[in-house]
């Protein structure tokens, strides 16, 4: 039953025969029909008196189920590790995508806010010029409404611009 394994067993038997301890030896043996048998061999010296070893006792245990369970656990661990690595890569990609989208959004908001402020400042400036000219009371009321609305809109645009700067870490 231990054919082909003698080179592993002989040194252990010699060590035990000299009275030294050895961990159980694990061997894989070939069975019929190409299956394998995993065994654990424990060796103990047989002592005649406290100084002389006259033989070696061997206990052989079938540990095939244990080895197969260990191999299955290793396969599961490898599979789980792969799944964790794959999920980590997916999450990193999603995070990078979200960061990129956030930066693009902040940049867009900042650009649009700047583009909106320029014509709005023109409206406010020309409204101020018209208010200084000779106009009717009705026209003055209309221009006051335009001025207040424009300044209110400018304040909102400035707040949006400040918010985008905060998001970008520039404020």
C-alpha cells in the first residue's frame, strides 16, 4: 500500500529507532481506478528498556476526507479572494467615475456661472445708466424691477459659483 513512498518513510523510521520524536507523516497513495488515498502515519519507538529501541510501532489513519475538505476550503478561499479583488476593482472604477463626473459637473457649473455673469452685469450696468437718464415714473418702476431682479439673479449665480469652488476645494 505504501509503494513508491519508502524513501519518505525510511528516514522517519531511522529517527524513531534512535529514540527521537517525529511529527506524523502525511502521504498520498494511489488506489485502484486512479483515485487517491491520503494517510497520516504516526510512529512510536518500541522500547525493551529505557535505553534500547527494539522496534517501531506505526498507526496509519485514512485522512482522505480531511485532505479533500482542506482542498475544497482552499479553493473556496481562492474563489472568495478573487471575488473580493474583482469587486474592489469594480468599486474603485465606480468611485473614479463618480469623482470624474463630480469634477466635470463642478467645472461646468463654474463655467456656466461665469458665462451668465457677463451678460447679467451688462444688464445691470445699462439699467443703472437708464435710471440716471430722463425717464417717466412708469419707466423708472420698470427699470427698478429689472435692477432688483438682475441683482437677485447675480447673487444666486455668485452663490452657485462659490458652491462649485467649495466642491473643487478652491474656497
